[in-house]
């Protein structure tokens, strides 16, 4: 976990919402200089912090509303720190919790060097990254419909369908296998949804490949040499991770991808793990998908998995294979 430790004369904490925000400003001595409740507009924010520029740093929780604020601070040359929401549990302490106290706590964490720091995604990459992230929920919903078809077939004790119904050419006659009209209709709906998701996935993938910029062509080319990482996974990882140099260690990259858990330990006694939900779920899905493709028709990868399974459980072995 990275913390922002740079010292400034003034610290600004913002509890940001879609339509309103609370802005609290402290000095180096920890004294509250100003607190304002304002509408969420660039003009309102700049007016509140104007007396303390250019010696102020701004901090805000990394939620879905931060994009415009990060871009504004970059244009105005104001240092900005994004704090991961799941890592900022300190702001939930105390007897009272409201927007005013949250903004002050964010400023206090920033002043004390205890504010976890997230990376600001470059503005020019953000729109394409968000579009690439649409692929994951679409693929999950498509997979759920495919599983529904297979499970219904098993419930009726019919011969196995096989994995080939993932291809549209092999779906003809699947619903007709069932005599019950209700089951027949249910599978027709499921197969129609699968076809719809197929079209949406093709559209997202094709548009992304055609319109995506190539900020790091060499990195994307090198990822193509890894078994299991194709064009879409390479593009998705490139836009989600951005520059790999921003991770000082491999462990930090793995932590941001949720492919490793951290130990909980006190006085030499370990009590499980923590941090399983901290990081980007999109990266977890990408590396998990890459692990599946890596093992498909890859004898060397299958041999590696079998070797790891001798020392760990099957689930742990798959996690190790997905480790970046």
C-alpha cells in the first residue's frame, strides 16, 4: 500500500458526491481553516481553495465521481491524491459520520501521511478503458446463460450437450430436446439471450480494437508472446494497468489484480487473510481468463499446473498460474 508523504502548507479533503461536495482545508498545524458545502462544479471548488493556492494539495476518495476533479487539478497544476475507498476505513470511525467530518478526516489522513494512494488514470485512456471493462459483465452473463442450458439438460437426464453450444452453429435443436413446453420456452429465451450477448461482445471487441490508441505498442506486442494472452486481453490489460513501471515490485502489481491475499498476523499468530476485495476486479478476470487459455492446448502449461497441484490444492494451483 502506497501512502502520500509529501508535505504541503495546506491540505484539502473533499467528500465528493455527484451533485454536492464538502470541502475541508487544514494547515500544517492541523487547524481547520475553512469548510464549505458547495455544488459539485469546477468553479465552486476553485473559488473555495483560491486563497491557498498554489501551496495546497487536494485529496478525494476514489469513487465513480473523481474523473472531472482529477482533470481539473491537472489543468490547474494542483497536486491531487486519490484514496481507494476500501482502504480509507478510518473515515468511518468515531461517534458521528457525515459529509463535513468525512472531508476533515480525509484532510487529516493526507496531512499525516496516512492516506492510501491510488493512481490517476490518464484522461486520454479512460474512455476506452471503461468500454473495455464492459466486456467482462457481458461475458459473465453469457456464461451464466450457457450454464443454465447445461444444468437444465442435466436435470432432465439427457445426453450431454458438450461445450460446443458456445458456438452459434451448434445450438440448433437444443430447445427441441425437451418435451415440456415450459422448459422448451425457457431454453429458447436463454439461447436468444446468448445470441444477443454474442452480438454485443463482438461489437464491443471490434470497436475497441479499431478505435483504441496504442500508447505502448512494444508492451502490447510483448504480451502477445505470452500463451493465453490474445488481442483483447492484451488491450484490456494495457489500458487497465497502464504503465507497468508505476509498480515498484511484482507483488504490488499482483495485489492490484486481486490474485494474491495478504496475511493477517499479530504477535506471531496468523489469523487468516485480508484484502481479497481490494484491487481491480477487471484485472482479476483478465488474468484468470489468460490462465484458462494458457492451459488450453498447451502441454507445457498443463505440466506446470500438474506440478503445482502436487504441492497445493487445485484452486491454489490455478491462482498461482494466474499470477502475473
